[in-house]
């Protein structure tokens, strides 16, 4: 069974004077299982990439991510 879930969400902050959308991609906290497979083969994506910031975490500090 294949399950599709959003691993990143784009939060639009504003539209600049030139009409460009300004925002950022934020992790949903879900870490794809393929990341474990990649890590076993020497490709480390790091926990920070998929971690959702907590209220007490500092910017760029890893937090726990869920695996599906």
C-alpha cells in the first residue's frame, strides 16, 4: 500500500510589490521511511530536515520527527 502525506508545507507570508510570493517551506514533522534506507546506504538527510520545531527549540535545533 502506498500512502501519500505532506512532508513539507509552504507557508505564504506575503506577495511583494513585484508580484512574487514570499514564504517558506516548513516540515510537517513526518519523516519518510525511505530516509532510513538512504542512511543505510550512506546518504544522511539529517533529522533537522523533517523535524517540526517545538515551542522550546531554538532555530535550526532538531526536534523529534514522526515516521510513517
